[in-house]
C-alpha cells in the first residue's frame, strides 16, 4: 500500500471575496433610469419583482433629477450595497438607495428618504 500525505481534512485557506464597486458611469445611468419618463427605462433600474409591482408608475415625480453620490457607495456583500442620492426639482430630497448586483448591473431594490 502506498503512503498518503493527506490528512483527510479540507483546506481552510481563506478565499478572497470581490469588493463591489459602483462606477461613476453606472451611477449616472442608474440615476437617469430611475428618473426616466419612460416605463421600460425605469423598469431596467429596479429588480424584476419591483418592476412588476410598479408597472408604468413613475418612481419619482416628473421634473425630478437624481445624482448618486458614488463616494458613499458601501458594499454590504458581493451582491448588495447602499449608496446615497440627492434629488432636485419636483421631488427634492436625499435618499439611501439599496442596490443588488444582477449579473454586473446594479439595480434598485429599495429606497428610503434620509434627513
């Protein structure tokens, strides 16, 4: 019988988990989709479950613009994150956006106003 060096235990070497990122371009595109007057553009910005609930209902009032503050992006896991956004115009305010990564594209799953 041949001798084996294997201990029979699985490796405990830590694996590296990718840190999620949100590029300025992706943030600009997401903000434009969220505030778009076109239902299909808005639906592309949100997760499918939310898109089906919203239908053609706007996410924000017409005339509202959004700027996503990329430096506030915080990865909660490889596929979940939060980021702050500011809206101006008809529905001015500040928001905490909850995002999920769907095959490399960040989509809105929830938002809450901040003070």
